[in-house]
C-alpha cells in the first residue's frame, strides 16, 4: 500500500468515525426547537417536551459503559456499526410516532444506538492514530464535526420544521447513518477483541439511578413523585458504586479514577454537557416563549452559535497540538463562563444571541479535554475509558436538560437569571478541573 493510499484510507476512516458522532450530537439538540411543534401535534405539556429530550440522553448515558466493554470484548468496529444501525432504525420510528409516548420510546431506542456507537468510534480513532500529534489533530476534527452537529441541531430543526414538519428532523438521520455504516465497514480497521465479562447488575443499577434522578428533577414542581424519584436515584446510585466496588469484573472499575487527569477531565466533561445542553434548551424555550420567535426564527438565531462552536472545536485540535491541552481548555471554559454571565440579564434577542455566541466558545475546550482523558488509560482499556468519559458527558447533558429547564420555568414567568447563574458556576468549576487535569507532573505520571 502506497503512502498516498494509506493517507486516503486514514482520511476516509476518520470521516466514517466522525459521521456517527455528528448525527448523535445533532439529535441531542435538533429537538430543542421542535418541542413546541411536537407538543401542538402530539400533546404532552412541558414535562413531555423535557422527556422527549431526556429519554434520548438518559439512554445514551446509561448504555455507554456497557458499549465500551462490549467494544473491548467483541471489537469496537462491530459494536459501532451495530449501534449505527439501531440509531437509524430509531430515527425512522421517531418520524412515524403517532403519540408522545411512542416518540419517547423511539427516542430511547435512538439513545441505545448512540450509546453503542459513540464510545466505540472514539476508541477506534485512538487506535487509528497512535502518534500523539496526529491523534490530537484527529480528535480536533472529530470533536469539531461533532460540535458542529450539536450546534447545527437548532438551525436544521428550524429550517426543516418550516419547510416540512417536525418529523423531517428524524428522517435526515437515516441516509447519514447508512453512509457511515458503508464507510466504516470499508475503511476502518477492527480492534482486537479481549475477553471481558459483562456486568448486568451494573447496567441495571446505573440505568435506574440516572433515569430516576433525571425524571425526578424534570417533575419538580409538577408532581408529588419528584422527591421520591430523586431519593431513589441517589440511593440506587450509591448501590451502583457499592456493587461495582465488590464485583470481580465491574462495568465501571473504580480504579480507573485513580488517575487524576482522567478523573478531572471526565468531571470537566460532565460539567461541559450539563451547561451546554441545558443552555441550548433554555435559549430555545426563552426565544419561543417570552421573546415570541417562531421555530424557524429560533433556528436562524442560533446560526451564529453554530459558527462559534464549529470554529472553536476545530481550532482546539491545532491549539492542543501546539500548546498542550491546558491552554484551549482554560480559554474555552473561561469564555463560556463569561457568556453565561451575559445571559443572566438577557431580555432581548440581541442579548441572547450575543451571550450565546460567547458561551458556545466552550467548544474550544472539548477536543483538548478528550485528549487529556484518552491519553491516560492503557490501550486495552480505551473502549472502557471512552465509555466512562462519554457517560460522564451525556449524564451531564441529561441532568442539565432536567435541572436548567426546570429552573427556567420555575417562576410565574420565564427568566434566564437563575439557570444561567448555575451555568456560570458550572464553568468556573470546569476551570478548576482543568487546572487539576493538566498539571504537568500528573500527565507525565499518567503516561
């Protein structure tokens, strides 16, 4: 194989692994501008709107540790392709849903597919690009394309709703998934399988804990079940940690958190998605509520946010390769905190857009944060480490949607002040995690 052919295969393999992450991130936010149209068509109220979003992120977060372990055992490419197939089928079912309950179930199926493909695609990139500088550039592109998907969601949603209806936002996933499957099977090299036992107890307890906690937070102020659900989520989470500590082959080996860079980067990832997912939902609801914008106008108003996220995430790979991960992480989280402060008092469309653009510069931190986390575990645990990192991130997304959406609508009128204050504090905490994760002696020891 010539050098030119090898480089071409590398590029096509990277595209194949970026496409699934793109549509996974797209679907995490595309629904945010469609929730009003879905409620008018299928009913369900504000709680139903939040569950349409949260069911996807909960299933995504809950399944990734198992998917990472399955990838390590059976081969990451095989699991990635299977997950993409499930995601495509779930997308088709979403577009055909006759009721809000069926839509929530189909969104859950989407989340299961996304949970299978996401950690395995990251593990495959780490394997395809073993050289540190090449890996940093690959992760920058991977994160940049995914971040564009995350921010493109509201724009694409607004356009598709205006031109067709809300069901079209799910149909577009099907051909993209098919293309990703074809490219992955053709150009991505399979990882070797390793003998690892599955952990059904960890899977069940982890899923129940996250579902109960997010569900209780969504129902705060709307149902008497909120407090019992939150309590059940916390108790089940404690049981999950105890079981994982005692099992011989746990789904989540707690020893993986003995690496300070990995633990701090994973915590920063949780805060990243908590703040960003929750903020994007709040911006959509606030623009369509008090500011009286249509779904199409809301999508167009989020276009500058898309540009900011895309530029920031793409630039992060170059900054990481040149200066290391600390610089882009500090820049990204600091700008995001400033954007949240601007949004605290936002009461007009220009102020919302300006604050949102600054906040979305958080994307500068994402690929660098991923690089720190994935540089510490041994090669045989890359699937598991990817699962842990992405579980932390998607758990943050599910909880951010629940918490910040509830805070936005807690009063008699929608106000950005309380949820954006929480977001500003979250990004300040992420800066602290960055300083812990990128201490030079810790990174050297981890390697």
